[in-house]
């Protein structure tokens, strides 16, 4: 009886020592994740400026060249959005890790192949409004800056919103270039134009009510458009 009990104790002890399939899977998964992060980091340092420890505008241009994507392509802005990059033209290691891990990309080729799916993700209505707002904030390059000059806004509108609301964007850009009341655009005006494109019948403006809380620049834009078609 004692020998039997001894065997039972040994058997239980062995069962406790032997790792479960779940433990083995977790260990393998952790190792794979660690290796992936090493490759992501290695890729970062292949583009980073050694003195600053960041990917700077020159590094981003090299990245774009390696991906065979123009540095003015909207998908580069989408990539910055995915990373939650804070400073225009710069990616920190933390931002790079965040974006590439989410995209499951640890090589230039994988990153290039991830861009079409990233574009689809951004274009979902729930994401696009966040991306549109981010695009404005990303262009605030100076500390405490709250507005963007008209020329830059025209370029940004064309890049970010042109493929969604071509006619509205083209006419609004024309208006911005000929008007003299505004030298800069702020976030409220920027977001107001997006809401305008989504809600207002164009080009007849039949449901536009100037008594509602629209930015004044949009009242002026509608007046200018109506005068053009009169």
C-alpha cells in the first residue's frame, strides 16, 4: 500500500512539473512576439537619425522610397495616424512600435502590403472623422499653434477630403484662395466644413440654414456660391 501511495505521489509530482499545452503555446507566442518586436526595432533604426534617435523627414522620405510610395501620398498621413505620431515629419520608436505592431508589419514589404487595408480602416465612417481631425492637429507644427494658413489648408483639404467630396472641396478651395477675410483656418472651421459636406445638399444648399451654428466662413462660402450661380 505504501509503494502504491509513493507511486501516486510521484505521478502527481510529475503532472505538476510537466507544462500544459496552454503554457507551451503562451511561451511560443511570447517568443514570437519578442522576435517580431526585435525586427520592428531593427527596421526603425535603419531609417532613424542616429543623433536624434527618431525617424526624421529624411528618414520618412527614404521609407517612402523603399515602399515605392510618394511622400505626399495620403497613406503616409494614415500611417502617422495609426502610429498616433505627435510631431509632423517625425516618428519616435514608441510610435513606430505602436503602428507596426498593429499592422503586423516587421519588414518594408509587409508595411507596403498593409497600406491598402490601412486605407480601408481609415475610410470607415467611425474612423474617418478621427483621422480628419488628426490631420489638422498633425499640421500644427509650432507650440500653442491653433490655426493653419490658407495655402496649407487648401493642400490638406485636397489630400484628406478630395476623394470623398471632390466638388465641395474644389469650390471651397477656390473660395479660400480668392477671399481676403481669412488668413488662417482653425479647428472649429476645419471640422465645420466636414460636417457641411456630410449634411448639406450640394450645390443647391437647399437645407442650409445660416441661423444654425455654422462657422461664419461657411455662411460666406454659401453666399459666394449662390452669387456665382445667380
